[in-house]
C-alpha cells in the first residue's frame, strides 16, 4: 500500500513538473495592458505593420489604452534592438522578413517570449517544424507560394510571352527562392529568363537601360532594393511597351498583372494569430498559415503595353486599377 502511495506521489510530481516545464506564460492581459514589439526594417512593408495593428485593435488591443508598442524600423542594428526589446520582456514580438525572424528566434531562445512573423518560407528556412505544428516560440504567416500562379495569370493576358526580364537583388533568401519558382514554371513552357542581378540603385538603372531587345515582358521578384525602386521598373516597362508581372500585389504601383499577398491583409492575418497567443495560447500550438493571395490587374499599364485583358479574366480580379 505504501509503495502504491509513493508511486502515485512520484507520478504526480513528474506530471506536475512537466506542466510547469511546458506551460506558456500568459500575457498580463487586456486589463493590465500588454507590450508588443514590432521589428519591420523595410519601409515597403509598412502596410503589414498597419494591418497588424488594425487587427490587434479589432481584438481589443489598442495603443494608448491597453497596448504599449516597442518599434524598430531601421535596417541597421536590428540584432541589438531585439536584445533590448527582449530585456524589456514584451508579451509578443512581431517580425517582418526572414533575416529579422531568424534574429528574433535567437534573441528569445530560452526566454519564453512568443514571436509572430510574416516571412517567405518558415518551414524551408528552418524557423518552424511545420505549418500545422510550428513548435517552439514562433508562429506566423508564410508568403511564399504565389509565383507560379502569378506567371500563369501573366500568360493568360499576354500568351505571346517568350522572353522574360527579371531584375533582382539577392538581398534575402526569399529572392533566390522566387527566381527558382519562376524558372520552374517558365522554362518548361519554353519561356526564356534574363535575370539581371543588381546590388544598388545605380546597377538597377544600368540593367534597365540595357534590357535585351527581344524581351516581351518583365517580372518583379520581391527584395528590399527592388521594392524601393518599383517606379523605375514600371517606367522602363512602359517605355518598352511590355507588360509587367509580379508575385505580390504590386498592381497599384504599375504591375500589369500581380498575384500574391496584399501587405495590409497579410499583417491583418498575422494579427489573428497574435491575438490567439496574447489570449493565452502557446505559439507552438497555433498553426502557421499561408497568406491569402489576391489577383490585381492594372488596366492603365495594360493599355500602355497594347494588351486587352480577356473578358474571362477581368471578373476574377480582386483589385482593378482603371
């Protein structure tokens, strides 16, 4: 009998210890106020931050009432900024981009501070174990996955394309992955790719000025440098009279056809996961999600390229610039 009692007590201690070991600390809660750190060093991705904060407000977390924000929006000094943020023990960190998310993961290791991200490929990058079961302290939104369909939509409006021009800055793994995805869909269709690697605005200017004569379309692959100078790429495409495709919602900036994330809505989607964590869920148990993709068509740049959007395509567009 005594042995049985001892065994039961031992089991309770083990189970209890496991609960303590794996439980996730609840945030201080709406009433007491919470602190959220935001690290988004790319100005082109600012709509994501706005979408994220809008979603938090919808859930009852409002700056100036029960929400304190710590923000870092500079390209340099991100690791140091994250270290300071972590020392302030925020209830959650929101990160945008793969490099920033890696730095955040290193900063929160062993600290039980949850991170919600928006990034290209969290599983392929080794940030999380799987979308369904992220594991660890991180969950968030994957934005990779729209390039193939973006190319298909571009061909739907311009089936004559045989040579695609792609200016790209490999300033992140996301750009490498996007070019690989583009090759995988274009080359089997007999479409040639001229990929022009650029490292600065001056190199981008030279690349656009020396675009091959037989190029009949351009394609925007996202990177910080390219996102900062979309106007130049759009202008070059207009000057050549060629359509421009994009694997993100760049229709408003001049892409003829785009299929991909809407940055504000991606931030809004991330806020839904953040609210679950702030309400007490462990990030390891909150499935990561693939971003919702949207079809955008710019009729102005289509006309400039001499392209008539087919009647069966236009009604399928989520956004149209007329």
